[in-house]
C-alpha cells in the first residue's frame, strides 16, 4: 500500500453509485485519514452494505435545492473536502457553498439540478454541456483566494486530457519533430498546430457482459443508468475545428462563451460516429456530449489578433456494453420514456473490459 497524501480534515462523499463504491477503497488505500472522518451521503441505500464493510458512515439523504445548504453546511467546515459523485445535484451550487465555507471540492461532471438535461423550457443550447461549462467558468475569481475546486476530473472527462498531451509528445517523437514538453497552454496549442492535428477522439468501448441478458422493459448498464441516460438526452456536442468548412445540417454555433464547440439539434444517444480503439478496432459509437470535447478544443485553440487561427475537432465516441446498446434501442423506440426497471451490472460481470483511448490525427 502506497500512501500519497495525508488529510486531517473531514471528507464528505456525495453519491455512492458504481464510481463512489470503486473510489472509496482507493481513498482508504492511498490517503492517510481516519475512517471516522469520512461521511457518505447518497440518494438511496444501494451502496450502504459496501460502506459498512469498509467501516464508513453512510446516510440515505437525497440532496435538493431546498436542503443542500443546511445538510452539507452542517457537515463541512473550513479545510474539509467535498467529493461530488452524484447526479441531479447542481455542481455550481455546491462550488459556491464550498467557497463560502472554505472547503475543497472535486467532481467528475458539471451537473445541473434534476431535470436540467431535459427541461422543455430550455433551448438545446441552454441544455448543453457547453452552457454548463460556461456557468462553471463564470465562478472563477482570479486573486480572490478561493478554495480550490477541481471540476470534471474523473477518467473522462479528466484523465484523458492528460493522455492527449502524452499523445502529442508521442506523435512529435514518431514524426521526428521531438522537442521538450511545452511549458504552458499556448505552447501545447502551438505543438498540436505544428503537428497538423485536426481531430482528437476520446474513444471508449465497453465489452463487459453480464451473466444474464437484458430482458424487455429493463435498462442495463455497467455504471450510473440515470447519469448515462441524462447525458444521452442532451444534444450531441463536439469541439469544432478550424479546418471544418461546413456545419452539419442540424448543427448550430453558440452565441456566447468561448466558441470552441457546436451542438446538433438531436440527442447524443441517437447520433452515431465512427471511431477506433486498439483492442476493438473500428466501431460505431454514440456522439455523447462530454465536457472534454469542449475543454480540449478550447485548450488547443490558437489566436492571432483576436482571430482564431487553429483549433482541432474533438468529440467523445462511446460504445457502451452490448446490453446498454439494446437498452438504448428500446428506450428510443419508446420515445425516450424510461424503462420500468433498471439493473446496474455491479456484481455479475462474467467477462469483458471497458477500453478507453485517445486518438489524435
């Protein structure tokens, strides 16, 4: 066991689904802190037995716009840490609360309150991850001394952004353009431009298979079903490169923010895109909106005199497990009305892996 850090404050973990249950043993293994300083708050009791096995307090308490300030405010103080792995809880609201308290914050996705992904009163642009990202960026107050809040940093979005940098260095070496790693954002964007990179895929192929097949009227997945269906119902989005000359027929640009992405007037879960991973090879994935599609495109943008000179096209291509594909097909056939039953493949996976890769070309 390798201890990477010591933390003497309290850790509140909000949400305890498949990600939370996978992260807890890693926290206990690599961060030196008393177990009694960890509290788990979840919308249901699905992971309560796991928390008990690890000797960590677990409470079933759905967090809502009406109770988040009182419930979390009573559990956090200056120097504590809020780890948000929930769905249907506003990330922006939580960051603002942590700022007031002086607590650190980490999440894997900029979430809206429940219903935000499908609210019929909002336009497609307003329901996009682009808009959610802009709302998060608006929180930045340079020089204010606010506690650190790291947002959208799981595997993807998050870790894959680091993979892109390594991929660019690998390409530079393989093409004979090797140089030292850039020191800043402008340097990384210049490297991508000099290498002629036009497109970056975050490609994921889940081949996990359960011991029992999906049955009619059931949605099956290997991770949060509500999280997957929520993002799948958002508009398809992608970072839009400067080499692209014609918008898709149903594509639209945003009239606010950084301008690094476009959206399509259709669900990401109803939009297929061709991609590739080393083990699977070529495959058709879904153009599911993900924050890294926008943040990577924005990060590797070069400008001159206020004019964008270079930006790569970036998107996430996701092929979930085969039972989840069947579940999506059934969901679309029911006019996107959710199935009556949900089954998370937590303890019944017979074989397979979830393969994640980065392609630059």
